[in-house]
C-alpha cells in the first residue's frame, strides 16, 4: 500500500514536534517536507532534540503542493493568514 505523503507547515513549534514524532512511527505516513522559514536547511533534531537518532530530515524553505495531507502547525491565528498568502 502506498504511504500518504505528508507536509507540515510551521515545523519548529511544540505541536509540530509531537506530530513529527507520531508520523515518523506511523506505518502509512511519509513526511515529504517540514516547512520552516527560520530553520530552513537545519536538521529537525537540532530543534526537536527528542528526535535525535529518529530522523535525518531537514527543515525546508519550499512547499510541495502535491502532498496528500498538509498539517498547519503555526501559531494561533497564523494559519488563515498563511493560507491567504500562499494560495
């Protein structure tokens, strides 16, 4: 069975860290990208230290619009503004 391709916007916060941890262990999910403007190019575990040894993924400055599921993990009230500016 094909794994769902997952994108995460706002990957540096606590909510995103917990989501990443769950998705890394999900048998039907593949994290396609984790978007963060302030951490682009850095390893995920540099911000989410509980993930050291779990992944070599890096934060991205690019968004892949062809994912199956997109999670918005932005601060309160920022998701709507993000969608309006990136639609």
